[in-house]
C-alpha cells in the first residue's frame, strides 16, 4: 500500500517500473470486456484497453488491477506462456477466463495452471436479479430475497469447462470486502478504494500481490 498513489493504469505502470527496474511491464486499461491482447503485439509504452493479456515471454511482468473483481493468473508447464485476466461479473458473463485458457491452448499449451486470486466473496457480493440471472444456479446463493454471486466459483467453472484439471487450479478463498487490512474492496470502500495488484512473470510471480491506493 502506498499513500497518495493514483490507481490509474499509467500510475501503476510507472510505480512498477520503479519497483522492478528494467522489466517489461504490461498494465491494462481494464474495461470489463472479453478483450485479450498479446504482449508481443503491444506497442511499447502503450496501455491497451483490454481485460486479459498473454505473453510468450515469461520475463515480462503482466499486471491486473482489482478491487473486488477476480484476478486470474495463468501459466503453462509445457511451454513458455503466461497470462493474466481481469474478471468481474461482466467479463465472466462474456466468458473471459475460458477465452484466455482457450487462447493459450491454441498456442500449444496443454498443461495450464490457473491462480484465482482474492475477490469479493459470496458472503458479501449481493447482486441484482438481472446480474444473478446471467449466471447458473450453482453460482448464486439466495438468502431471503437477496442474491449473492460466487465470482471465484464462476471463474473456476470456466477453467474446468476449458479442460483445466481441478488440481491445476489454485483458488485463494479470501474475500476482499471481509479483509480490510489485506485487500482493497470497491463494494466496501467505494470510490476511495485502492487497487490490489496481481502480477505474473519476471523473476517470480505473486498472489495476492501488491496494493496501491
Ligand atoms: Zn465477505
């Protein structure tokens, strides 16, 4: 956590360059789409509008910013290939996690691991009927008239649908809203919320990652 640091993608990228000098760092202008870009096609210095990124260069550092949405990190055992996806309900509804895995498979990866990072849990993520109706009954819990969505569960379902074996998926079951000392949460903190950073690539990868705000 860094006081006074802006949460914009440009600021986060500049901060990561200071933290990881000499690294090729990729930050996205996340727009709740199912757009996934290849790092090798990004013009240096550009911040693409997309919600996923894949790189054949495992020394590259891919960064996803979240404050309740699901950060999903991907890596292959059988070839140099990494990926990172930002998945809120809109992105999940568009199948972005499954799409990211399929893209990696289309490049030749078959042994793909997935890290599903901290996000708002089913304990706290009350949604409208319109949102709940987008998902299957296994991802929605009813409590009286209230409905709660299991974002991480939806991400896991897409991994399995894409053919990733369950033991290759590492799901961190920590709710961002329930853990104010550890994570930022938009639902809890509103516009004042910072961003949790999830990184993959470089010399090492980390979950839950760094926080700015
Ligand atoms: Zn919670």
